[in-house]
């Protein structure tokens, strides 16, 4: 079917590499090359340029890539609607998630989703907030789940949960002796931070800036797990989602200190392309995510 060939083309275009695309599609590399060659012969145009480092799309390839994404989405939507006639949800669902959501919330949501809709093929990519929003704009995922906020305007943003942020540190840290402190006591502290582009880093930066806080020194990690472990080891203080640290707070590996007169929190967001069709697999996922958020927000 032409949809199979278009899926091969889109995968190669996204991966910029024939070998990686072949592995994802469970095809041989010569098989992938044959699909692309047949497509080029049919259209009478060169679609891709190979180099030792990566594959680049030609101008014709860029046009086909955009249209192929739309055609595949519409075909999948039609497929799902037809399957609904016999009350079956099928198809695929690609999700981009920031680290906090992807590692601490999404697994439980997907377990419930997979139990109810076992015929849907689900793929998850975890990265920081900026990368996920960028990929949604490029049409790489059906939906993105991120924390914080974004200045990007050409995407649709919907809050699905409020996230409580907590100030944490090692039990041996001098501030751990207090249950609550004045924000001014955070002056000249050592901070453990996420990398730029992450929603958690944006929140920490805003807290430091709005409080007029001088930072004595900072350590930067590319994952919440790294920040958490560093804070527990006594490297410095950190602000993280309660989802990330609730086990360590319960075990005593980390201590929470509240800031007087301040409630730390942010929104968790669904991000979707404005013109992207929403198939039944996505609609069912959003419903389960929203129900999960209502049940579990009280737990925090």
C-alpha cells in the first residue's frame, strides 16, 4: 500500500538515517532504500540526498514530507473511525513528554490506557520542555505533555493538572533544621538545577530572579533524577516536583523546607498542533489522562 511507502519515507526523513529507520520499522536497510527509490521513480523527483553523516531532504522531499504526514494522519483517523463501527480502538499514538511527566506520571497513565485499548501501538519520547514543543510544531508527535509554560504561539495548550513544587535538600543541610524559612534565607546558597530548556529549570530561574537571590554556586544536571540524587548527596538545594521526590521525602533521604508566604506550583500542559486531526486513539488517551489527574492530584 502507498501508506506503507509513505510511512517509510516519513520515518527516514525524521531519523535522517536509513539504518535507524530500518530498525524502527523492522525492515532491512535495502528494503527501506527500495521504498524510497520506488517513490522517487513514481514522482519523478529526487527526494533525499545521502551523506556520510545524515540524510537531507530535497525541496521536493520537504513538500512530500509535509503532505505525507497529513495523509498518514488522515488515513489513521479514517481507520480508527471504521474500527469504531465494531467498537474497537486501534492505530498508533506517539507522545512526547518532559522528564517529570514522562518518568513519574505517564507510565501509570499508559498502563491504564494499554489495559483498555490493547490494539493501539504507543511510542513515547522523553526530552525537555523546549524540545517537546519544537517537535510538536514539526508534527513528530500526536501530543506533548510538558510542565511550566512556553512562549510558542502556534500550538494549542491545555492545562491537565497542577503540579506542586517543593524545596528539597539533604537532611544534613543547615536549612533542613527548619520546617519553614523566609525566602531571604536562600541568599548565597548552592543550587542544584536542571539544564536550560527544561520546565523545572525555568521554574527555578524564575524563583531565584523574583526573589532577588544571589546564587553562590550552581550544579546543572540534564535530568530530574540527577538533580534529586545530587541534592540528597548534599551538593546543594533544589526545587523539584513533588512527583519526583515523594518517595525520598517519605524515606528521609531528602528534607522539604517550606517558604513562608509562598505557594510553589506550576501547570502541567498538553501541547498539540493547531491543525492536527485528533484520532480516536488520542481522544481516549486524553480522557484517561484527565481522569487520572483528577484522582491523583489530591495525593500530592
